[in-house]
C-alpha cells in the first residue's frame, strides 16, 4: 500500500469520527471540536491525493486549497466560540439599550 | 555503518529514553508540580540529545545551528509555560502531594 | 512496504481524534486536540507538504488551541448520549467511511494532477515556491476572498463581543521570570515572521504562517498586559486591519482599468507585487487573528 493511501484512509476515518461526534453529542464545544476534526480529515485526504505521483514533487494546488481551508476553519471556529461565549455569558441588553444606540 | 551514524543513532535512542522517562513521570507522579518537573526536565534533556544526534548527521552546519535554535526555543517556551501552570495551580490552591494546600497550616 | 512511521501516524490520528471527542472533560479534550494537531503537522511533513505543516502548526493547532482554551469557561456539563443512539450513528458513520474509502481507493494511482502545469509556469508567476505561486498568483482569487472571509469573521467576532458581558480578562499576576522570557521571545517572533514572509517566495513560508506567529506574539503580550487590547478606535489598528484586503483589492481591480483581467499582474512585476501583498497580508492576518481572542479586543462599555 503506498503511504498516501494509508493517510487518505486515515483522513476518511477522521471525517467519519468527526461527523458522528458532531451528530451524537449535544455540548456545543464538543461539536466545535468535532467539526475541526472532520475538517482535518478532509484536508488529510486532499494532501494525500496530492502525493500520488510516485516520484517527484507533489501537486501544489491541493496544498494551497488546504492552506486556505485551515485559515478559513480557524475563522469559523473563532466566530463559533464568540457565539458560544455570548450564549453563556452574554449581557442582557434590554429594549431601552437598543433605542439609546 | 560509519561511526558517525552509530553515534547519531545512539544519541537519538538516548533522547527517546529520556522522553519515555518524562512520560512515565507524567503518568505516575502524584501531583501537578512533580509532573511539571518531570516533563520540563526530562523532555527538554531528551530533546537536547535528539538535537545533538540530528546535528551530527546534518547536511550542513547551518542546518545544525537551526536544530539548536529549535531546541533553545523549546526550552524557552517550556520554561514560560511550566512557570505559568505551576503559578496558576498554586494560586488555585492545588496541594503538593502529602502536604497541605498553600496558605493553610501544614 | 509502507514505512513504519507513516503507518504509525495514519493509525494514531483517528485514535487520538476518537479520544478527543469521547473524553468527558473539556480541558482534556482541548489538550488532546492540540496533540492531535501536532501529529497532523507531522503527517503533512511526511506527505511533502511543508507549507501546510507550518500553517497547521501555527494556525490550526497553536491558535485554535489557544482560542479553545480561552473559551473553556463556556463549557457545559457533559451529557452522555444514549448507547443505542451512539451505536446507530457509529454504524452509519462506518458505512459512510467505507464508501468514501473505496471511492478514494478507486482513484487513479499515479495521477500527477496540476503539478506539472504549475511547475512549468512557475517562473512566469514571479515566485519560485510552487505553493506560494498557486496561492498568490494562479489562484489569487481564492486568497483574495479568503482575506474577505477573515475580515468578515473578525467583524462578526467584534460585534458579538460588544454584546458579551465584560468577563474580567483571565490574566493572573505574572512573575518576573515570565516577563523576562516574554521579552526574549516576542522580538524573536517578529524577526521570524519577517523572515517567513521574505522567504515565502523561494521556500515554504508566506503571509499566513508569518501572520499567525505575529498573532501568537501579540497574544503573549496581551496576556502579560504588556500591550493594550486592539481597539478599532486606534488609527494604527485600523490601518493594519485593512491594509491586506484593501491592497489586494487594488492590485486586483487596477488591471481592469488597463484592459487586462482582474488580478492580472503586469509582466515582470509579479515577484515584487507578491512580496508587497504578502507583507500587507501578514499585518492584516496578525491583527485579525489577535482580535479573535476575547482579550484581543477591549471589553465593551457597559450601559446603565
């Protein structure tokens, strides 16, 4: 088995583990972690597929895609965490506050 | 197997043994302070041996300098983080094993 | 025969991921997630993807881990799911995994993809490093939109934080040892970030890694209270924040006025334009990533 196939299989199982945890657990933080794990799985599959040529340099286009993907998933995680913080510790803004703004 | 490769391999294995010792300490030591002690001391020393082992076989002098810079940054970073963790645990009142929590009479 | 380290990594990753998600205590999950990220970076390195490894280590693991840690206060009590539900979902997930794995296994084995096409034109792109060429030139539109996504996310985080109660930043009194070490490490981080941006044109590096490292340094300064939170009211902060996206938009739109396509770099200018763009992007990315942290933006003014 070429190494890239092992990593691709690993990425597929990561995706499955992440997706099942996302659906299974109710706690929001755990869902965020699960989504990140799934994303890592997808990235692993992409980068593994870029390494299919037996010799020579790997395909740089999936690398660029994964790079973009990692940064975008960090922003999504940050936004999700901000929302979670707001849910748990948000200040109660009453209607009078809205009008005053 | 040149003597260089043998020495390098021996140093790498020695480094690995120190990492193993650090992990053992992490699992077996009774409280957070001794675990921090095991991790920072043993792991950093293990990393030092790995760094020396790698730099012996490095392709150029510049590469071995970079390896040592990596080791130095790890030592710096683990120094900062172990201080912070120990301080936070102390302030939170975590008791060293077999002694009273900080602030109370022994 | 597959090298043992690859086999070890490929089996360790799903196992650790399972432990990350099956652990009841959230702090343990987060620490395991950071370890998972480091192993992923190793996997990228083994797959000859050093740029991805750098970004994963800096952004995916370092920053995401730090973000998760700073949100640990928001954890809920673990609610273990019913075993039957767990088994049903695990079965469906396993079926999906098998289907996906067989699809992947059926893909052509020796396919080279777009690699040769990129390598053939990389000289024209102005940079020698193929991944940077793809990111900043051949697929520059993706990076442009990615910057807008980052900007949108940071605006979202800022506006949400405006409504969140001031939580009292979790900075404990810091010892002089930590201060001294921080004073040593932050300048080194700035130099490293600059080096990565400059090196991105011929070796793994670039704006994202450099920006993430700068953000890490900024968070260190914030936590030791050496730096005030980044408020949008400060001119400098606004400039840094918008430098990257605005410059990118200008570079993309200007060729339209001269009869070219969007984001068409003039001949021979590719290298310098890309370097300038990457420097501006580094500043913006660093600012945005720092603002993602709750300590990165000032606490909202409470009313009444």
